[in-house]
C-alpha cells in the first residue's frame, strides 16, 4: 500500500504541476494535449511513465502477496520483486535520457539489482541454499540503500526552493518528490530481512546496544 501511495502521489502531483506550468507557457494547447505531452511526449517521459505503471502493478502484486500478513505468498512476492526490477530499469533509462546518470545508477541500476537479487533469493527456501538466502538479505538492504542518492538530491532541491521561494510549482514538485522517496523508503524498510545488515544494526543503535 505504501508503494502504491507513493506512486499515486508522484504521478498525480507531477502531472498537475506539468499542466499548470504549460498553461502559463501555452494557453492555446488543450488539457488533453498537455497531458499526453507530459506522459509520452518524449522518450524520457515515455520511459518514466512506463516505469510508473510497472511500479503500480508490482504494488498490486505485493498487496496480494502480503494480504494474509507474514509470511507472504512466495510466488506473488517474487513476481513483485521482478516487476519492480523491470520498473527500475525503465526508470534508469528515463533518467539517463534526462542527463541524470548518477540517479540512474542508484534509482535504476542499484534498485534493479536489489530487486532481482531478492527475487532470486526467494527460491532459496525450496532449494535449501544458505548462501542464496544471505544474498537475498543483502539485496533487500541494497534496495533501501538505492534510495539514499534520490533522497539527498530531493533534499537539496527542496532546500533550494524553500530558500528562493521563486516558483511555488517547483516547490510543490520538490516537496512531493521528497515525500514519495520517504514513503518508498518506509516500504523498503518493511521488506527488510531481520537477518540482513541494516535492520539489526538500526535496532541495536536505537536500543543503544553495542554492535557486534
């Protein structure tokens, strides 16, 4: 549900800001035309839109997988991981086209590696592979780590807009991007394995226990 919430918020706010910005620049264009241009008006836009819809679908798969609480349905959960990895690749392609290679490497490549690794590790319980389980734990951590560069970029953009206060639409876009990143990171946290690295360390730090 958190993944779907973040995806919905990002898509709706992004489309709304684009339509409002285009109204000020081109009053002669129709709302439909402006909407189509934003969604598929360029290769980058088409890639990002495709990624968004793939992420919507994997959110539905995760919801079905976890509908009866833990443990999730392994097949549906694995399908969610695979689709999320595909969405991350599409996102990375869009970011590369937009000239953002560092974000593409983290939000795209690193995120995809984490999700595909998690999907691969989902077969470990049947195969009894300890190594495969540990790889899956690491890959779940990797998914959360892949959010860090985007959060840093979003924080810098939001701070710049708050300082300048020149464009309320850009401020709204930066704010929504930060909120989306935090929502997605919260969902990633919930999927972390208790046998991984990040969650046990965070728990020990919260309890002020020594880290072994």
